[in-house]
């Protein structure tokens, strides 16, 4: 196996933690904060993160199902988020081997087009279905999502960075 | 000092590295084929939802599964709302109460007159042999939150199929018509506001008696309504009250909907551009009334003569 220079050896990811974090992102997305188009889509962020880091566990079908849940919650067109998340997860799986060779800030720059594409898909679908334009602040959402990438990389990889043999000096 | 590579790796317990070889034979379908299947399914769902309205069972099932998650997600916002209400100053609460009492006094004057007018109206209608005007049964509900979808204008009510809400029911707040129930889930229901782009409501100009249809227009500040296809010289003035006309068989007649705010008569167009402000609190309504749509228990149709129906049936058979 080819190792990247400076790559950390990580513990195996806990499936409970993966699905728990996805559910928590869904919950955070569902907090009723009104109609705010610029709010970042945390579920999309978590789905891209796990599609990049654990493509064998979290893939396109999971993204589709989570998208369906978001559609029903947002009362939009059924299938709008499902399509966007499916495409997002596919692109994330396509770039996952290349992406991890870069430092985290440049990873954030590389996932920005993915998030832009996901929002553009939703906008195009809704405009074709006859929705009203949500305003220019929609452009902020993918930028905020990509700015959150370093943060979510630290948080979601933290359990895998623990010591393999905890003792009283290293309890975590 | 141990060399790197031998000691450290040997002491490590098994199964502590996130490196397992990818499965050789159990690959499953490729990512591209999964993408194809899922996006086709999503497109199919969109068409089924937008054009044929047959995706409602899927929606109701997912909504029921999601209800506990939504309930949990609502807690912080409801908590904040409670805390804000608790710390609202005494003065503003008293001012609110005084205003409410004043409004109640005004309304009770009108209400007492209405009792008498209704009796009078009923007698006059009997004299003229008109059909009795229907009072629609109503039930109270509370707005849980604004739907997050930025492409439409909807709110979520805390009552659904279990509470007997029917799709198509008109929804009012204390000031006027708020919208219409468009989807009913087992425990919650969705209300499309009058300012939604796809919502239209037949109205009557209370000053002139002219009927027209008001369309939602969410692009204006706070959302407005627009009277379309009114002639450039139509008798509409800013300040006119628009009420429901009742010709649609959904809304009971006489409920306030909007007030005309701007009339723009253009030289180059045959129609005037008429902007109206909704009367209901489309941004912050909390307590609403859900009426039963008139169509479900509308007035009885006049009896059709026997031979006429027989003729119609014969015509169908041909």
C-alpha cells in the first residue's frame, strides 16, 4: 500500500459513530430557523466527508435516502435533495483517492465545486418546477460549507486519532 | 533505543489500524451504476410529485418516520421562544393586553350587531327564498415553524390527519386568510401561504364588488399579492379591501384577504399592475383557524328533472 508522506495511522472508524454523526447532521439541518437560503447544509458536508474517508461504508444509496428525508422535511419537491446528494456522493467517491493527498485547506478548496454543483442542481430543478428565486444569498451556502471542511475534518476524525492503548497518562 | 518499524508495530494489538484491503470479489455495483439508478429514481419521484401527485404515500411514510427527529430538532427553538417570552418586559406585556382589550371591545360591539344582523338576514333570505349561508366548522391549530424550503412559502401546522384536517382547507389567522392546507401528514400538515407563487385566491373588491383573482408574489418585500388581468382603467384604488368572493367553493365568502397598496397603470400595457399587501400575518402567525372546505359540505345542488338526467345518460352511452 502506498502511504502518503506524513500520513497518520488512524484507528478503524466506528460504524456507530459514522451513522450517529450523519443523524446528528440531519437533526441540525432540521432545526427550524426559518427560510434562510444561506445556511450551510451540514448533512451534505457530513455525507461528502464520509464518502471521501469511508467510501465502502457511506455511499450513494445512503446519500439518496438522507436526501429523501430532507425533501420531506423541507416540503419541497420530492427528489430534489435526493438527486443533489446522490450526485454529491458520486463526485466525492470519484475524487476520494486524489483528495486525501492534499493538505486540509486545499481539500476545502477542492470540495467547493462539489457543493456549488449540489446547490446548482437544486436551483435548476426548482426553477424548472416553477419555484420562486430564493435570492442571491444562496451563493453563500457552498462557500460556508467549504469553509467548514477543516473544522469537520478535525471533529469527525478525532475518535480515530485516539491512542490505540489508553493508559492513565493518556486516558483518551 | 528501538529502531522504528519493528518494536512499535509488534506491540500494537490487532485491528487497531484503519487499513483493510478492499474486498476482491464482493465489489457490489459500481458507483456509476448506483448513480444512474438513484438519479433516475429521484427524477421519477420529482415527476410523480410535481405532475401526477402520486408520491403522497411515500411522503406520508417518511414524514411519520421523521416525526421524532423533527420533534427533537424543534426543542431548542421552542425553548428559546419560551425564554424570550418569559423575559419579555412587564410593560410590553401590559401594553399588549391593553391593546387586546381595546380590540376586544371594538369587536364585541360588532359581534353583538352581527347577531342581530344575522337574524335579520336569515328572515330576509327566507323571504326571498335564498339558500342559507353556510357557517363552516373550524378548529384551532398552532403554527410549528416556517418550512425551510426557500423556493416556496409554506408553514407547518401541529395538526394532521389524526386531528381531522382535510387537504384543501382554508386557514385563517385573526386578521385574514393565511393560506390553504396543501398536504396532510398523519401528525402535521403543510399550509401554502397566500403569497406563495403557486397560490391563487378568488377575491372580491369590497368597495366596488368587482371579482378577480389574486396571485401570490413572494419577490416583494415580505411577500405580496398581485391582481392580474385587471384592465388598465379598472376601478381599483390603493386602500381597497379585497375579501374572498366564495365562487371557488373552498373559501367562505367575506373573509379579508389583502389591501391594495399600489396601482400602476402603464401606457404600454392593457392591464394595470396592482400590488396588494396580505392582511394575515404571513411572516409570524402563531395561532390559526383551519376551516372545513365548503366543497365537502357545500349547498345541495338543485334537483335535476328526471327526463334531463335520463337524456344525459343516453348521451353518455352513445
